[in-house]
C-alpha cells in the first residue's frame, strides 16, 4: 500500500507562505498596537513583501514541484519559469501597492494590510497551481479580500456601490466556473491540468459534449474575472470607488493573476479544444480592446475621478492586447511561446501602469476630485512627477521614449501576424491609433499653461444623491457640488504650492520610472525569459 505521507518543498512555497503568514501576524499585532503606532504595520508589510520577492532568487532557473500524486506523475504546485515570472510581477506589484498605501488615510490599518497580504498570497499561488481545484481556490483567495479592500473606507457610498458591483460580478463568475469545472471533472475523472488535457482528447460521445460545455463555462467564468468585454461593465465604477492604491492593485496584480489562470486553463488543460477556444478568444480580444479604448476616449477633463476612470478603461483595452497572443497560441506550433508573449506584455504593462497610478495618487493628495483638468500645468509645479507621468503615458501608448511599450505592442502584433491572425493584427493597429488620442491628450495637459480655465466639474456618480469622492475629500453625501472653480488646474489651485510628498509615494514613482527606463533599454530580456517559461 503506497504511503500517504509526502514531503513538502517549503523552499518552493516561500513566495506564498510569507505573505500568508505575515497577514496573520499583522492582524494579531493590530490588536495590541496603539492607534498612533499603526504605521508600523505598513512598514512591516513592505518589509515582508520585499522578503517574499527576495525568495524568488534561489528558485530561478529551476523546476520544483510539491503536493504530487504517488509516483510524481501529477503535482498540484509547480515552481517553474512561468510561475516565477508571474510571482515576480505579483509580489512586485503588491510591494508597490503597499508603498502607495503608506499615505492612505481613512481606512483601518490592521484590516487593510491583512486583506492586501491575503490577496497577494492567493495571487502568488495561482500561477503555481496545476490542478483546477487549487486554481479556483487561489483565484478566490485573490479576489475575496479585494471586495473588502474596495469598500474599506467606511461611510463612503461610492466605495460601497463599487464593492457591491465587484462582488456580484465575481460571485457570478465563480458560480459559472465551478459549474464548468464540475462538468470537466465528470467527463475526464481528474482535476490535474495535464490529466484533463489527456482526458479531453479521448472523451467520446455524450461525455465529450459534457466536457465541451464544461470548458465553455469555465472560460466564460474567467472572462468575467478578467473584465473581458462584454463582461467589463463593473470595472470603471469599481476603480473609481476604490481607494486609489486598491484600484492600482486590481488593474495590475488582480488582472495578471487572472490571466495566468486563463493561460494554464487554455494552453495546458483545454489544449485539445484549441480549434474552438482560439477563435472565441480572438473575437473577445478584438471586442475588449475596442470597447476599452473607445471608453477611455470619451473621458472629459471636468469629470470627477476622470483620471482613474480613464486608467480603468485603458486597462480594459490593455486586456484586449493581452488576449491576442492567447488567440494566436491556439494555432501556433509552440503555444507556450505565444503564451509567454502575454506574460512579457503583462510584465511591461504592470510597471508603467503602476507608475501612472502612483503619480495619480500624488496629484489626488492636493486635488481630491481627481479630474483630468487637475493635471493641467503639472510640470510648472511638480516637474519630476509630470515628466514621470508623461513617460508612463507614452509607454502605454507605445511611443518613444517609451520603448518598453512600443516593444511590447510589436511583440503582440508579431504574434498575431506570425500565426495567420492578420485580421486581429489590423484591429489591434486601429485600436493603438485610437489610444494615441487620449494618451497624448493627457500628456499635453501636463505641459499646458497652468492658468487656463478648465471645464466645470461633471458628476458621474451612480444614480441617487450626490456621492462623495472615493478619496473622502469631496463633498459629503447629498451636499451640492460647486458649479465651477475660478481657475482650475494645479498651478492655479492647490498644486501651486506643492505639499511634502510621503516617502512611500516617492519611492513608488522612482522605482517604476527606473524600471521603465531599464526595460526600455533592454526589453528583449523580459520577452526571452517569458517566452520560454511555460512547460
């Protein structure tokens, strides 16, 4: 009789164990720390996430597995190049989010850091998951704390509405995915990804129909989680209602974790059905990038929280680009190579998008309404921040000197063309041109004359009484909104005399700017590593 006792590779598990254990430490420490010492919890979180990131160094270049079946044929946790590439992004993104959050006010410190660490632990576990049960558990551990993070600013109706939309959408996605997974398990008799692939290739008759229905439902569930059009409707309101660091976290870490799960499900588990899911993913990619870019194009300078809403719509458009290599992987000779292009694009996008959110957090400290008009003349008052944001926006647009963004888009475009998905490449090219308009329009605002009047603010709150801004700095519930300001813009209003910038916020902007410049100098390093990462 085979032994049921197996050894656990704790070295491979350290990137997941450290954030999970630290979450419990922070929650317990919060019970005993006085309120004026709660800042220690934030610094402890930053140190813990940095330590978790450092544990990835001894794992690079190796292939470690644990929680394996007898004989080691199938393992539930695998630390390979793909896992490490995603964990670098997840833990790095969580670390930058923690730096942004050090200056966040109006949220209970203990609960905030506990939820952030818990979500980061789930996101680090997800790319290492090699069976459907672990995959779903990791995805839910990533998502469930995020609901509370969005609504953690108590008394803010806008945040509560945002969290409710997020919660209802995610619960629906989970239910659909679990139903699909149950169908797949009934048809194949296994939950391990490689076993599912083998079972789907040899499932006849009615079981084959059941398996196809299960695969379709599973992919629909992931489409909800990833805010793929037409399942994207919750994103702009959720990002606008959440504390700004949480919105940054969702746009990068949450999205990347979801995409890593989608890659594992499609390229590994559902590979025998590539002829079916490949065209479907291609259509979703075209629809998602178009909806996202058109939505971002419609944002106006006077709309409250307009900057975050633009970044939210932009993230939807970027999700469309991330889907293009996956669609190409369905007909490629080396699907892992194309999936690696998605990983590389996600890494490059994460750096500049977090940087843009970091500068937005800086501006929001003195202009709580968060309008695009508040960035007018930013260069006159904060030249370093304006130059950094301009660089990040040009990277997102794919224009020099943002070489990192240009290289990433060329890699995705080449992936589509090289696998005879020319129609998708054409749609992507049109969308890149559309995106140039709103990225360059925002960039131009940074260097405009600061005294130019801006349009009157326009409320975009949910139906009902006037809502507070997500930062807590706007008018109270039901209070009238000012019709206009005498002279909008940073130099004419509160940004004329810059307030001191918190060290964590400065560090986040500096780190993302340096990373963006380094990757612009050698982007092929990320692409080469990522394209050889999966299996």
